[in-house]
């Protein structure tokens, strides 16, 4: 029995909250009852009870600027009026809420809006498959589709990539900690170096670094003794999210497209975090101007509610009816909220706004970098921004990068939270502080985020000395 369990059983929720203060009470009760695998409440110990736009309020009424945004889900922030209205409309007219994958007018509207957001040539040839409502299930579906269509079994993925926590998706994920206790993950996954300039896998950096990486991939695929069987697919993020907000150079993405196309290898682009405007274009693959064979999407497309899909070239559509099923593939409220979100992003060109706000954040955070020795790199694209926290005392390696300081990154996160700013950490060793504000943030809010961030970095550095 865990500590405190007896007390929790004996006492009513109301009495417990009154004794503890609302937030603290909720946190303690939920920590005692929830799984040890829970994550965010450990580093963001607040109980969220109300939310609007880029703000949330805890159960004690304290306001926070939310740069976690449901891990990049909330394109329009919390409870945007167009989202609330779309949900209300389905409820008020008695529309069905659960429909498996049956035809509905709401689904039709959603697909129409979603295809309208994709580049025309891709959309004209596209098919959509609705998946179980998590990004990881869309990744599973895309890999099964590519394996079925090619008859091959191996898959190429990238170091630092994040594709989810189900067995197949986790196999494609770089992070080792959640894989280590598990035997028997999906076999046949080969990891390739991602163009992470600050810690270049080849120790080269810059354009030379990513060009070496592209050459390596090409040579590997053509080497009859590489040990890598002809792959069913390559899976990549155009901007790595959980891997530490690392944008891939456009030229490298184009090289991956050329190399896979010339060899008949389907390219699956994971847009689960980047999709729908976050990186400054509606879809991240539009910036390098490539056409993927399949795109996996979730998060923002559900307009705050759970929804996931894979959209792919009809030439791959050779799997059998029932090849990837699931009970919850027709969430009508999510489709209504998603359609409203897609429409609102496009109508208001929020991707362009995200690009402008992202530039502002990078500029201001680089000012913080100049003041604080513990900021190794500030990088990002659009509103997917990362600050890599390093040891200011340690000497730089030949490329100028210093050792990661995850403890200091966590301290920055904690100091920011004390000041009313919610941030995420991720990246290698968990030393990248990540900012994923909603696309609707105003300039003043972006300035406030940076001011609070700057204070948090200075406070954390003082405490670390
Ligand atoms: C790029 C990417 N792929 C896949 C996933 C997994 O999505 P989910 O957590 O909904 O399963 C995530 C989640 O953060 C992600 O960022």
C-alpha cells in the first residue's frame, strides 16, 4: 500500500480539498491513485480547472500562460469560440456522437476541410484512413500500410525521432529509456542520423554536416552489404518535436525525398506535432516543397479533442477492408471541432502569424542567451521553439557545444512555473526547454513569455551556482 492511501480512502474529496488547498489536495490524491508512469504532473504540479486562449487557471485561481498547449495540440488555444460553437452545434441538433467509421455529414465536412488544407496535387490523389484517436495509432497504421503495399519488412527512422508509445511506434522512437525494459519491440527498424546541427552526429555541423548525413543514407541504401534490407518506408519529422525542437534543413529533407523516391521507398512524414500551422506553413513538408507518400496527423486536427488519421497516396491503397480497425475512429465532436479549427487556421492565415511570432520568440530568447551562459542554443521553426540548456562552466567541444544540463533545464521550468509560465522539457537528456504556445498568441503575450523566461533562466542560474 502506498503512503497516504489509508487517509485518502477514509476522507471525502471535499474534506480533503478543504484541508489541503484545492490544487495541492488534488495533486496529492491523484498522485496516490494514478500510475507511476504518469508524466506531466511531476514537473508541472498544478491542478488545472479553467482555461481560455493561451491561459489556464489552477484550482486556486492562479493564472498561467500555457506554452505546453497539450504538447502542441491546441492550435487555437483553450476553448476557442469557433471550437466550442462547433461542438455545441452537434450536441444541440442531436447528432450522433459515436459512429465507428460509418458515413456522416460531420465526417464529410471534416475531410473536405482537411483536404482543402493540403497541397492540391497531394490532396487530389489522397486517401484518408481514420485511426484510433492517438497519434501513435496513426503511425502504426502508416507503417502497416507501407509494409502491405511494398511487401517489405524493414523501416528507416531517425535518432531523436518521436513517434509514440505503442510497441510499433516506440520501435521507431529514438528515446531509449522507455524501450529498455521491453523485449520484443517491432523488429527491422534501422536508425539513421538526423541533422542535429548543435550536436552533429558526424562532428561536422552546418551544411557540410547534413550533406554528409544525406550521403551516408544514400550509400547505405545502395550497399549490398549494409545489413539493411530494402525498406518498406522511411519515417521522419520535418521538425523533431520531443527530440528537442530541431528543424531539419530544407535541403536535407529534399535529399531524403529524392533518395527514397529514386529507390521506390515510401516516405512517411509524421506531422502529428508540426501539422496545421505550427511551424509557419500549414504543413511542415510544404516549406522544403516535397510531396510525401503518406502523412500521419493528430493533435491539432482534432481541435482539442482526440482524432488521428493517415493521409496517403492512392497508389498505396492496396490493403484489405478491415486492415486497420478500431472502435473509436469516428469521434464526431472531434471531427466537428477539427473542421472548425482547420477552417479558422486557413481563413486567418494563422500559420503566417505563427511564423512571425516564432521569429519574435527566437529574437528575444537569443537576447536571453547573450545574458545567460547556460543557454547553448535557441532554435525552432514557427511556434515550435527550443532552448538547449548546457553547463556554462564546461569547455565547448570542437563544434562549440557544451555538455547538457538537464537539472538546470528542470530548474528553469520550475522557476517559470512559479512566475506563471508553463513550459515543457524534452530533447537529448531532457535538457531542452520547449515552448509550444498556441498559434493565436498576441505579440504582447509572446513578449510576456520571453520576459518570464528570461527571469526564470536568471533565477535558475543563480540557484545552480
Ligand atoms: C511527432 C509525434 N509523433 C507521434 C506522437 C504520438 O502521439 P500520441 O501521443 O497522440 O500517441 C507524438 C506525440 O507527442 C509526436 O509528437
